[in-house]
């Protein structure tokens, strides 16, 4: 198994949505991540903040998968990607030292 990291940023279109509408999609994203975890997938997700703890720096998802292709198949089912609300990329992460996720 390998680790993959998805980074994302809301699109300008998304930032123009009222906050309550954005929250609906973020809630769906969180439910999707919880469902992955409930089915035994090692996954962690969160958002980035600045030095004042203000959100807006985007988000990160770390997921374990057998291959890049499997990671992409899973990640493309993320509701915020399916709704085209973020720009995103996926990279394989090769840990060299330490342990972050059980």
C-alpha cells in the first residue's frame, strides 16, 4: 500500500457561492471521508489555515491505496470534485521518516 496526497483550492466560482451553500458541499465531503474510514480505508482530511487560524488556504486529503490509479478512482468520487468546486492534484507520498496515520 502507498500513501497519496490530494491538495485542493476552492475555485473562484465556489468562493462566490453563499457560505451556507458552500457548507452543504463541505458537509457532503466530510460524510464521504467518514464513509471511506468506516469501510476500512486509511484516510485523513482537513483544511489549511493561516497564522491567524483563518481558513482559505485550501484542503488536504491523505489516503492509502494500492496504486495511483486506485487512489484516483476513489478521489474522483469526492463530492466537491464531482461538483467541480475545487482545483486539485494528487501526488504519491513516499514517507522517509516518522508515522502520522495508523
